[in-house]
């Protein structure tokens, strides 16, 4: 779902959220928490596999929030199915 927000939390936090029916607003659930602090520019003519790109960015950014640029020219006209 576009616009969905989630944090990677522990099983205990998820359990309590499920029991209470509420989730505390922190981290990536807030607008401030979603502000990028890494800009990653991908310069390639071939669309990289999502798993490889995500893994490489995750290894570098660690706890940061990345903003990925440079893929727009590869995603134009891409269809699903």
C-alpha cells in the first residue's frame, strides 16, 4: 500500500501492540523519522535485482534512512504481470 508506514520492532512490542490495538508513534511512523539522511544515486543501464540493491543500500545505510535516485529512467514503461 502506498503510504504505509512500519517500523522493524521486536516480537514483544508487536505482541503488545496486537493486544492493545494501538501502536506507539516513533521512528519511521513519524514524518520526522522518515526524512532521508542518505542519498544513494544508482548509475546503471540495467535494473538491478531488488534484493541486491536493497542489501547493498542496507549494508551502507545501516540505521539511516536512504533516498534512492537514478532508477526513474529504468522504471518508465515497466509493467507488472
